[in-house]
């Protein structure tokens, strides 16, 4: 398609028509110009192509597709290659169903463990979320299908999500809520980015020009288009001006007419509409190029991939006495309805109709049947799936089986009425029937394993009494088989938590500001989300970010760097050797955190800046290498509106989790060019003292100022106080209060500080 010629051949009405959908899932066509409609459909972890006419969203029947683990589970794998394989499979299934764009991945930061949609989101950390998302996108788009990174931006709750105003400062946005999209967009070029429902600092995301045009397109170089979340558009003309090209779903041409009227009335420049059409037709062209008639996908192969992915997503949280892996012999009690009817996905727009479902009960019986001598698996539901209320009779049946068994495996977690798209949780508890089942079973059978099926963190009041806990997240259609693989040692667990599990809800940094008031939510915790808060405030979590056990052990050697000093225009290579010191083959996620040893701005104690998942046979050792550049050391300077590195020493921490650090090294970083800043009469005296050239001479001026305020004995309380007061004063008071220099002399000093005159002109002024 020759895009510009096509636009020139279109009527105004045809141009406007392409700016919105035909119905809930289809774009519009312009048949006379050969522009065909295409489908956009849900799918961060599986294709949800509805088999209806598309007149409404409805959570009704969709075509069978592979249901992979939800986003929280996928992220627990910490495996970039695996995310790309999943993306490729999703792309293949989408192409087979003639879907043009699949809506995902979802990269919103997990600000609070209560967000109802956290099961879809990848992590509380933007680096981890961005790294995994970019590989997911590459996989999808390798099949000629577009991905849609969502929801841009600061969409971190379900309460009032279509209108809430997220009040977030610029630095927090830049360091936490934008980088996952930035990394994905720059390194994978998603065909679309979906803007969120909410407002940011008073403006709806769909008409936020700074967000969609200045940052996404002009700064990051986004080459695709921006599509609205379904129903996110408030003012269609303003959203076009802001850089939001495609409105979904269709609305019967209502907003198309608004666009036409605005152009004809001179309220909207047709050039803005034409620019939007270039991106819209560019997407059409990409989709047409990727269309391949016929074809399908191998359901068995995709199911096998789903099982492998789910197994890598399982996180072993506790394993006292080496209770796991289980021996496939004797009598084993599987207790809890989730063993036979698993909760394998979350509720809402990502609900998939799976091609099949593995249950842990069936897969365990199948596995043990093939062993010689094989064990026996007994089963009792323990609770009612619908009510999850405490049921004494069901618990009694489960306890009886537990007493008769060598080991009990209890399946519990969160039901669909506890977490789903559309509403937030109000607590970290699980259904009372689930809690009662665990407590009764472990009292009767000390050899108890708990398997969790949940999309987000929960509290575990029974944890101290249970020797083994396996976090399964929402494992997709093959999660039951994957759980059995890990329980019986067919697979060595290698998952790590992509989020912090708090010991109690009140410990979460957003506790007092989530979900906010009627129409706004204040992000007052700022940068301190997840482990950034827990580590900096020295609050002990239930389980820390990056945590996960294995059936083997790993030894780390000393951490080294290829050079001790760099400028921020250079990179440093960090190396560490990791050895499998146990008797089983396994995978370890090696994590690298960076700490600014002496920051002058508020910074988290440390931040994730690298990770690698390595597979090691017993006794095998591999060297893991990380390359760090400027962004690994930088913070967002909201005065400069740019990334800045302060000169100084940084500690590079390597380990198995944010709280299990095995070694460290140091590197000194110097800015290649001094950070530009403007000095004025409101600059603090302390900032001048810190100036690399004028700082030492200014100390003489400080002494003059102090003498004028009062010649106190050195070391006295008055002298200490006076020095502190002076350093915190703006420069104007050096003239007005201390009379240590004149207005003219201050003006000269400011010219030198701002590089407008050489330091020599101050000779005598600062040296007296």
C-alpha cells in the first residue's frame, strides 16, 4: 500500500471512519480502496477470539485456544526465551484465526497487591517487566501478527479505573511506571500501544499529548499506532490531537461524525487527521503482509509448551526437611477441590476457552500408575468451590484421608470471586474454608504440602506449621500436570517471585493511598514500590522479591568488574561464576542489583538492573555476565527533565533474590559531561559549596557570612547551628541577611556559576 496516495484518494468521511472500529472487535474497511477490516482481540496469555458477531464485549464463548499461565506466572519464570516462545505460539494461533492484533502483554506495575488485575500484570519491577514483555512482543510479531503493549500508563487499580486521576510526580513516572513500555517499544517495536482508561495528573491518557506524542512517539520513536482501551475516549478530537489514532470499540460512527464536523468547522487541522491515517494505514499494511490463508496450529505441541512454561513458573517457597520432591510410592492424599477443578486463569477480558485442561489429580494418578511400584492417590474436595465456606463434613473427610496417607498435598488459593478484573481485593486473605482445611490437615498429618493457586500475594497464617509450600500462581491449562512434575521431581522448580509477598497488608507502601478517593489516587509512596520500599525501610516481607527455592543448591563465586572506573558514556561488565553444588540438575536466576553509595537525592536502597537464568548440571559451573550502561546508574532529574548520573561509587550486588545477596563489587562512575543546571538567587548555598570549581573558594565566603551572623566558638552548639542555617539558605540571603556580598557581586557569581563568565573574574571576591 502506498499510504500517502491512499490518503489523498480518500474522502474526509472515509478518513474519519478508519479512526474507530466497526464493532467490538473489528476495524472498519474501505472497500473501494481495497482496505479490509481486521480483528483485534484479547490475549496476554491466550487468544480470546469470541465466536459471536462482536456486537458487545460479553464474557461469552470464544474459540478454543491454548491457555498459558497468566502474566504473574509467566513472569515468575524469569525466562526471556520462554516468554518469546509463548509469544510465538500466541502469534501462530492468532494468525490461524485471522486475528490482526492480539491485545497484550500487560506491563502495568504492581503498585499494590490488592489490584484485581495483578494476575495479568508481570511484575512490581519495571526492568523485569520490560525485559519479559519485549521478548513476548518479538514472539507474537514474528508470526505477522501485531502485539499491543498495555495499559499506558499508571493503570494500577480496578476501582474507578475508567475515570480515576492518578496523581504521580514526573520522576516516579519516569523511573517506575513508564520504563517497561519504553524498553519494549524501543527494543521490540510493538505495532500498537494501548492507552489506559485513567487520567494522569488531571488528563485522560487517551488525550494526554505529553504521554502519547512527546514521550512515546517523539522521544522513544514509537513507529506503530496508539489504540484506546475499550471505551477509554472522552473527547475524540482532543484524543486525535494528543496522538491517539484508533478508538475501540466502534460506536456506530458517532465519533467519526464528530471528527468530520471538527475539520469542517476549522476546529481540527486535517493534517492531524492525515498523520493519524498514516499510522492507521501503516498497521493495515503490516497486517496484510502477515496474513497467510489457511493454516492452524498443533494443539498437542502448544499444550506441551504450556506445561513446560507452567513448570518453570512454579515457585518453591518452603521445603523444610526436604519433604519435596515426593516419592511416587505409598498413599498420598490430594485434598482441596482445586486438585480436581483447578483455578488456572483469572476472570475478565483475558478469560480463555482452553483446548484441554490437565488436573493435578488426574496427572498424579497417571504418573504414579506408570511407576513400579506405583503409589496411590486419594482425594477429598475439602471445601465447596462455589461458596468456599468452612464445611466441617468435607474437612472431616479430608482429615481422615490425611491420617491414612504418608503425605498430604492441600490445594488452596483464591477463587474468581476473590480476584478478577473489574474490582480490587480489600484484604490479603483467602476463603475461610481453604484456611480451615490447611489447619485441620496439618494438625492431623505433619507431612503436609500446600499448593497455591492464586494470581497475587496472599497472607499465610498457617505458614509456620506447614513444612512445604509451592506457589502455582494461575498456571494455565497445563498447570495441573506441571504441578505434578514439580511435586514428584520430574522437574526441578526454578521460578522466582516477580513481586514481594508482604507479611501483612499494612506493610505495603501504598496501604494508606490505595485505591484513593472517589475520583483521584495519590501515589505518595513515590519510588518506593515493592522491594524498593521493603529493603529501604528494612521491613521484613513474608517472601522477598526474586525469591524461590530449588531441589539443588547453587554456589556463587566472587563478583568482578572489567574496570573499576567508567564514565556514564561507557559500560562496565560484571561477572560472577555460579556452580550447581547439589546432586540434581537445575536452573538458577542470577540477579544483579545496583546501589548508589552516596546519592544526594532520595533513591531506593538498590534496584534490579540485570538477571540471567542459567541451567546447570550437578557440579557444573558457568560464568554469568552483565553489561551495565548509563541507565543502570541514573535517576530521573525532574529539574533537567532527563536521566542523570551523579559522580560517585556504586555497589553491584549479585545474588539469588533481593534479600539473598551472595557477592558484590564496586565501580566508580563519572559523568562524561557535567549535568547542565541553572543557578539563580534561590539556589541553596550548599549547592554552591558542592560546585566542583567554585565550591572550595566559596568556603571563604561562607566564613565571612558566618562571622557576620555571629562569631561563635568553633564546635559550639551555636556554631554548628549557624553553619547548618547558612548552608540551607538561598543565595539571595547572602546579600540580604548576611551582607557578605552586594547584589552586583551576587549577579557576577551567578554568571560564573552558569558558565557565562570565567572564574577568574571572581578573584578577590571569594578569597577574602
